[in-house]
């Protein structure tokens, strides 16, 4: 079986290349003839003669694509050629934009923090006034969380302790899409990451921090293996089902009664930390599941 593994051409750090190499080796061990490509080396060609030109440039097309990137336009293009893409372009797009994640899950009654989406503005105009922040503060109370809609590793997540901090941080974010959420005090500095592949939670870890309201490991958090409850497992699987994901990392918070609520869902969740924590090889799980899916489709 021939496949492509697509990564981003412009992310060259060890944190990213380590994962693609891991997936590549897992595919090789499973007998898959996988070719590693980047989004810059696999340009979508549209219009007159575009598809033929694309096929000629790539020589042979794969039987499926493991899409380890967020270039949703390229993923969608490959799908138009009839190539199965894991995860799908739609599911990647829904997860990459946190506002779309919440909008989708809201339709199914998924428990989440109270959330307000910032009004859209334009880069050449910006916010001509900030009156809407009064409603944000009134509805969510302080402290409250500000999240850029596009971001990873907790780096674009901020805490505003009062109206002045909220205004300063919103001005700093500028015209980038953002949302505001109630601060779940009962989950301050702690959450759980559930790694989902197919219809199973294959690994889980408890993340905690004594120095930051975020529990992300990249923000200084620590981790330990965790046995999720049936309710936490069911919630994680419901999220991935509703977002159309084949594999994902689901982050859950603890409400005031220790019940789970959804923080985020990651379509390309890094899995080295959870491997170090639990010993579960997510790369192998992903490859084995896709291989089973492809074989079932051919039967």
C-alpha cells in the first residue's frame, strides 16, 4: 500500500520533525510504502489542465494521505481527487479555529465553558471602539480567559484579571480572531489530555501546574498517567465523532463538581509527552487504525 505523509514545509524544529519521523517509521513497520512530502512540495494546481499537471508533477498518487499539517486547502484539494485524507480537511479546519470547534460542539449540547466570540473586524480598520468588552466582562466576570482562535501549546491563551487587563490584551491581539471564556477556577492549573484514535481513548494523562493557570507542558506544566472515568471517555469520543476526526487530542477541564467540560480538541495533537508519560505509542495506533479502515473500504 502506498501513502503520503504530508507535513508543513516551514516548520523545521525538532519538535515537529520528530513526530513525522515517528509516524513514518510506524508506517514502514506496518508494511506501508509511505512517502514524506511537504505542503510546499505538493502544490495544488487548479483550473485548465490543473489536475493533470498535478498528477504529472507527483508521478503517482497515493492510496491515502496521512495529513500531519493544517494546510486545509491542500487537504481539500487532495480529497477532490478522490484520495482518502486522515484527518479530513473539514475536521482539521473545525479544530484549527477554536471558535468553529465551539460552534460545532454547541449544536450537540457538549459541556463547555461559557464562551463569547469576538466580533470580526478588518485588518485595515481594527476595532474603532471597545464597547463590546463591557458585555464580555459582565457576562463572564473576572478573571476571564482570552484565546486567539488560531494557536497551539497554550501560547495564545491569556488571563485578564480586570477590565483594564482585558483591554490591554485585546489591543495587543489586534484584529486576529479571538474568543472569551469564563475562567474555570476549579480547574486552575490542571486538565486532562485524552488521546483518541478511532473509537477508542488509547492514552490519557493528567497535566498540572503550580506556576500557571494553564496546564500545558510547554507552559511549565507537569504530567502523570491518568485513568479517565467512563464519563470523560464518552465525552472525548463524542467530540471526535461530532468533529469528524479519525485521531485527536481532547483536553478536558474539571467543573466545580469535578465533572468534565471540554477545553479544546486538537486534530494534530503532539504525542511525545503522552508517550513519555504512559508508554503508549500513538503513532502506531494511528497507522494501525488507518490501515484497518483502508482495508475495510476495499472489501
